[in-house]
C-alpha cells in the first residue's frame, strides 16, 4: 500500500472527520483528522480537510500551516494541490496578508502560467488593492485560458467599467450573457446603469448583445426603446417597443413608455399623421 493511501483505520477516522465536519462539529472533526494522520502522516487529503475545520473554528494560523504542509509535500493529485493552494491563499487574505497572497499566486503561476484557479484569485486580489492595470492583465490571461467562463467576463467587464472603458466593458458583459443565459437579467441591469451614466452607445451595444442571445427578452427591448427615445431616435425606439408588445401585448410598462415616445415624436414631427397612435 502506498503511504499516500489510507489504511483501514486511517480511512475510518477520515470518514468520521467528514461526518463531524458536515454536522458543524469542527473541533471533533479536527480530532478525527488528527487520528487519521496519526495512522498515516502522509495522507494529505485529511491534512487539507483538517485545515478547513481549523479555519471554520477561526484558527486561521493553524489552518494555513496545514495547507502549507500539504503543498510542501507535493501532492500527486492536482485537484488536491489546487484545493490546498486556494485554501492557503484565501486564508492569507483572511489574516490580512494580502501581499503574501499575491506573492503565493504569482509563485504558483510561475510553475503553471495558465492555472485557471489561481488567475482569477490573483486578479481579484490586485483589483481589491486598486492595481487595476495589473488586474486587467491577469484577467486577460484568465479569459485566454478559459474563454467560456462567463464569470471571468463579468469580473473583467466590471474592472473595465471602473476604468472608464465602457465600450470594452459592454463587450465583456454581452459575451457573459451569451455564455450563461442566467446572467441576462443582470447584464440588462448593467446596460441600464451604462445608459444612466451617459454611456449610451455602450448601453445600446449591450442591449443588442442581449437580444442576439435572447431575442424575446421583453425588458431588454423596452429598455432599448427608452434609450433610443431619450436619444431622439424615435422611429428606432418605436420599433423596439412594438417588438416588445408583439411578445407581451398587455405589458403596461412598455405601453406607457411607448405612449411617452409617441408624444415626444409628435412634438418633434409636428403631429405626423403616419405615426400610429
């Protein structure tokens, strides 16, 4: 039997620790994992889980030591290695050691430049530290490594938006919606914020991206119509409202917004008789 594999007694204590942890009995879980490690000190999964239990008890210094011991042992399982690394980085942050967490991320990326678990962690740490340019560089690497991960697009888009790069932000948010339709309503709200902050063209491009993904999204059509109306692009706005009403004829919000547009349109065109009332 390999020293990395649990003996029968080690496995019993390891499973008992898991049950204690699931029940919220974290001190008992630590004791059980210690018994497992006494049977086999090289059984690294138990050591990592002991760190989790210590962290749940608020004993973060001890938890960090457990995670670092796992990493120092060089686990053969890449998933365990990533878990221990992620746990160590997050524990450093909880301890207020953000710069040490950044250094740990960079060291890990020296060995594995496309580690998609570490890249977003580093990007988030740099963003929190106000190091936007560095954070964007890291998110660029993350998106290149995992182009289908919608959350990366949201994070990078948020950074771009904060940096005043609204057009690029809109592209990322639109791509996020196309990758994960559950984000469509959130992204629609982002488009509204863009419009409210004066980034009208970015907002329009984002509504267009949403509608390419979900052509029957009534509120995206409505919001697009409102923005076009406010820009004085009345006939385009009217087309957006009409498309929304074709999907939901009794929608009072769309009907109200369309009525406002028609009033403004009538004033602008001096009561054009061709305009439907």
